[in-house]
């Protein structure tokens, strides 16, 4: 899912996003609540109409944003008190309000309000937080008024403790939710620990429900997680990297600022058919980036999300394809981690 935090995938129009192959986008409950407000969006016809997106929308509950506020928040059983970074106002977000906001937005998938905690954390701290997440989830269930229109996904916590993860998955599975997410990952832990926990947790999730890994990630992370049984992903990496001129290609990651591209007449990625690759040379794209032209982040973001959507298409085909095809894609994806032309990047060209 391309990330459209405030109701917009940065630098891209809905037509751009749809043309790249995306069928669903993510928006954020917290940010839309703060600005322009869920009641205003509801009065204007709901989030789909407001942002001009015809496909499904999933909204995060705001739990991660509250987690990121750290010293500006106070967590209690009733919910979270915090000071808003946008306008400095004091605000309170509860499970009930998180559901109210998401239903007012009219989204297709709402995430339950959870407590996402730091890494590393003690087992007692994780156990206490996980139990609170369960209680908050049940309050989210009770607060629902439009369950026929908005699905509710639960978020599995438990930190990096296998017994806590297993217990939480079993408890949430018994609630027969519309979908399940592995949360509390990609919060600073080493990649090996992330994949190890996905390896452990994904097979335990209900087989007949969507499985969502939140906040992940690089192409190789996605391939590894799909192999372990994950269906849905979101991450800001494609668009955020694009805005900084860091681009994913079949030849590896490119830093378009690199001087080696200033006279390069080739397309960004010879295997890509996106508008960026079909129309422009690496030399021109570098010129746009160096000149800080507004067209650059649009073209780069468009290419990166197209690259990601093409990866998802290839993964679906590989799952249904001949034996060995998925493993071959895995090897290829790890190759993309290297940076194309890395040896030539030095000094002022970095």
C-alpha cells in the first residue's frame, strides 16, 4: 500500500498511483484527525471523495504516531493524553475515538487502537502493554457502528518474546476479526530479529484472514515476509526515498545525484515501463534533482511505487508458478540491496 498519510501520496495524483498498479492506499487516522478533522471530511463526502481515490483505503489507528511522540505523551488505561506537534494543543485519543474517526472517514479497513512500544523493552513491560492492547481492541469492537462498511483489523503485539506473541495471536484469533497485523516490528530492531519474529508469528495467524506486516519495508524484506506468509504491506520507503533521489532498479539502488549519471542517456531502469523510465534519461533525471525541480520527486516517486507494485505482481505469479521461481525472486531481491555505481560515489558526488 502506498502511504498517503494526510490523504495524499506525496507528489503523486490518484491517477499516478492507480497507473502504477496500486489498488489500495494507506492514510493516517491521527494526521487526518488533527488536520483537517474527521468531521469536516465526513461532511464533504468521506475520505474517498475528499482525496479523489476510488479504490480501498486502510487507515492506521494513530497508535504508532502516539508512540513516536515519546516524552510528549502519557499512556493510561482510558487512552493516551499528548500534546499535538502541529498546533501545540492538548489532545486525548482513546480506542473509541480511533474507531469513531475511522468510521467517519468512511475507510474500508480500520486498524484497532494499540500500544506500540519501544525496542528493546523488558518482558514485564511488553506483557503489560500487550494486555492493554487486547483490552483496547475489545473496546474498539464495542465502539463499532459501521461494521458492514468498515472492516476491523487487530494488531498483534508481544515484542520479541515468542511466548507473548503466541499468546496474543491465540487471544486475538479467538475474536474472529476481519484481518490481523503483526505490529511492534520495524521499530529499530536488527533485520534478523524482524524476520525471525515474522517467521515465528505469521504461520500462527488465521489462515483464512488477511495477514498484514506494518511498516515494512525494503523489497528484500517484502519478499522474505511473503515467503513466510504475509499478504499486505505499507511503507514510506518508496516515496520518501524517491524524494531524496534514491531509486530502486533491477540493477540495484541508484543515487541519482551521483556524477556518473550526468551524461548517461539510458533510462533509469531498462526493465521498467513506467512513465519516468519510458520518457527520460538518467542524465535528465539527475539534472532535475540537482536543480531541485518540482518534477523530480514526482517522477522518482512514480518510478519507485511502480517498482514495488511490479514486485508484488511478480510475487503473486511466483507463488502460483513452477517450483523454484519464488526462491529465484528472493535471490534477485537481495541483489537489489546493493547500490548501483556505489564505488564511483565519493566526495562531492555523495
